[in-house]
C-alpha cells in the first residue's frame, strides 16, 4: 500500500486544499481504510469504530495483541451516546468529567452499546471514549462523520509517536494516509479512567492527574503500577488489558536510578564512564539540575527541570526513539518527581525500563584506621561492581562505595600489604587511597554502614548513637564471622583477610 502524506498547520487548516484532503479521508474511512491523525497526546491510528473489519486492520498494522481494546474518538460530547449505554452513575460521572476535562487528554470507560463491534472492545462490555483537544484531530473526526477507533500509531511495544516522522518509521506502507500536525503537545497518552466500578478508577495515568480528577470526583482512586505496590491479582489479571504488555520499550536496556538527585547524577556519570571503557553505546536521561555532573563526552538528554513534568512528558517518547536511531544499547535514566504529570512520566519510563528501577545505595565500610580492612572492602566491592557491569548487569552502577575509620588519621596512607594484595589478587590499584575519619556528615550520607567487627560497631554507635538503624557488622549481613585485624601481619594474613571480606560481601548480597 502506498501511504499518502498531508501536512496541516495554522495556515492551511481552513483552506480548500485541507477540506479536500479531509473529504478524501472520509472516503478512506468509509471504505474501511486507516488514517493516522495528530492528537494532543500522541498520534492515533484511526479506523471507523463502527466497522469491525476496518478495526481489525488496526491490529494487523500495529501487530497489537488481540485482547487489547481501542479507544473511540469523538468530536462532539453528544456522540458519546452513539457508542455507549451508560448507567445513571456512569452518566453522572461522565458529565462532570467531560465538562471539566473535554476536549482533552482523558479517556472515560463506560458501558458500551450494541453498535460497537467486538473488534473495538475485544469483547468487553465497556468502551473507552475520548474527545481530543487537538484542533486537527477534531476537524478530521468531524469530517469523516463517524466515531474513530484509534490506538497510538506505533508498532506495538515501541514508544508512542509524538511526531509524524515517528509514525512514518512504523506505519509507512501499512496505512492509507498520515496527517502530519506537528509535535504532540502533551507527549504521553491520555489518562484512562474507568467509570463503571464502585468508585471511578484511573487505569492509566496521563495529563489529567488524580488530583485534578479528585477535585471533580473526590472518591476517585488510581491503580498502582509499581510491582511492589500492586496487589497480586492485578499483576495476574490487570483491569486494563493494555497494562500487562511491555510497552514504550526502546531497543536499549533502560535502567532507572532512584534516590537523592546529586547521588543519582554521580552514579549515572560513572556508569557512562564505565560504558565508555567497555565500548558500549550508552546515554542518559537527566534533569537540568544534574547537568553539572556531566562532561561534553557524555551522551545526555536533559529532560527538563526535576519538577517540570510537562516538559519531561513532551520529550520522553521522542527521546527513547532517538536513542534507538543512534544505536544506543544502555540508557541510564534518573527517576523523576512523581508529582502532577511527572507521575505519568514515571509510569511510562518504568515500563520502558521493564520495571527496572534501582535505588542508589551508598555503602560505607568502617574499621579502625581505614588503612587495611575497610579500605580493602571498599576496593573489593568496587571491583565486583565493575565486573558485574562488564557482564552486562548495568544496574550494578547504582551502588556507591566508600570507607572510613573510627580512629583514622585523615590522609593516612594505606598499608603496603593491603595495596599489594589488591593489586596481586584483584588487579585493583588502591595506592591512591587515603584514610578518612568517620564523621556525622559521612554517616549521614550513607544508606548502609558496615563495620568489620562488633567492636567497631560498638565504638561507632558510642560516638554516633543516632545512626543505629543503618549500622551493621558485615558479619551480621553475611551470617559470617567478624574480620580480624591483619595489621602488622604477614602478606598471607592480608590475603586471608581480603578473601574473607570478599566472601562476606558476596554472601551479604552487596
Ligand atoms: O492518548 C491516547 O489515549 C491515544 C490517542 C491516540 O488518543 N490513544 C492510545 O490508545 O493511547 P492505546 O490503544 O495505545 O491505549 C488504550 C489503552 C490501553 O491500555 C487499553 O487497554 C485501554 O486504553 N482500554 C481501552 N478500552 C478499554 C476498556 N474498555 N476497558 C479497559 N481498558 C481499556
Ligand atoms: Mg499505545
């Protein structure tokens, strides 16, 4: 099939040429064809919602699983009655939300009527309806004169298209026409809210947030989407079929790093550096505030300010697609603030990452002088992390390691035997290490403090009792025995000590 292209903009929207093309679209749609049109969220792949055969073609063009229902788009609120048969409660909720948020990025799920073919709803008794805000979308729907069933116009599983060029990549030759209306304002798909349940429930977060909906329907809730927050039955049988599919995924492996903004930025910078050493093509998605941690060589995309969910949303999918175009294989993304639209941004990013969101942990090893044991522990763990990253466990970069001593002399040199053992056995250069004395500031920044012996723990908590909840002995975490002091011992004593430390680090799952 040869795909026709047409560009609409402010200048030609009311022109005769546009009217002619829209009349042509009406023909295409009435003959059961497919037309891609712009909306304020993402581009939609449209067919006549009342023609089951036409709707089936959407599934083929996208490679979409057959049990994932489509949203029906209308250009006039009254047209909702053409596809629905709402209960009184649904009607009341629908009217209130339509008044507040339509036209706009909100899809409402209500009871369907018999005119909607099973192909649209995948056999469900409900239908999702949306009245887009985008002027070109409404013109198109008005012109064709029938409700339009349309999913996002991407190949299933790929990031949704926010530019006509994205649509072309996925849909050229598979659809009759593509209307190019420029960049989509919101950049993320609509909020999907189910109005048929006991309470209205947001199934997919989007530009219309729960806080906004609650102002109209205070009883509204939303589905949890982080794995650890989800009830088991929702994982097995999701309320919205679309939720169970891996989505928005670029070819690259995406890892989200979560934690304090500066720590995350430093870890991402380190991960990029590590990727360079491995000759891996890596990129990062960061916030404006984190930019200062990166150099010119780093392949970074600044997604906007930490609290600017709107800008992040508008950039997200295009950025993921650009990474694919550049052959990026690893993406390190900072977790965004989950406020407002940022919540929907994180939902999409989470799914692009295949739920791989790792908390940035700061581990601090503590001994007496920070010249033997805690020093070796720091470098051994750093070495293990580098090995894990080289083996493709890129989330290993989320751990930051340091060491200090309760009675250390700041700037003191490490013991020669410890430096030699690191070099000989682990091929690690620790010669630049200098001792650091434990301070409240250092403890404050650490997430987990591991002492070499119970004695260190006792002394440490004697000085700083307020950190009791994060101080453990390494032996406690590894179910092992304390690391004895090799100081003044032979080279062999240091070898044994290092191997003991390594074994416990592994056992403790660090
Ligand atoms: O912003 C948008 O919503 C875009 C533009 C084109 O309007 N469309 C879009 O469609 O994102 P799609 O098909 O990619 O996503 C529709 C989502 C899916 O997660 C689907 O499972 C859910 O809405 N959905 C549709 N009808 C449903 C129903 N009756 N019950 C539950 N979930 C439904
Ligand atoms: Mg989609």
